[in-house]
C-alpha cells in the first residue's frame, strides 16, 4: 500500500514535533546523549530512593520548570526553528 504525500504530512509533522519535544527535554535537563545523566534541573532527591508515596511530588517538582518552559511564548527565532515541522 502506497501513501500519498498529503497523507504522510500529518505523520511526518507528528514525528517532527516529538523530536522537538525530546530535543527540548534534553536541552532543559542538560543531557548530551541518551547515555549521559542530567546536568541541569536535577531533582534534589533521587526519585528511585524516595518513598513511593512521595515520588509523584518529587517528579512533579522536577518537571514543573520544563513544562513552564515548554508552554511559554516562543520568540521569533524559536518559531523559525519549528517552521520545518509544518
């Protein structure tokens, strides 16, 4: 089954945005490669060693800044970098 370019466009856009999301997360947390640890915005507590009932709170604290950065208004330069996703 062969798909037309018009049918592939939404799929390609999805992959592009997922890639941009991963890129943003790596930049925010200071991760240089998939095998390197976070160097920025590291949780104060090791989540794995945190009591099970406290883990969601520790995770939320670590992710709040990332989500604020992610949904903040974009500059013209940032919009330009996303334009190839359309």
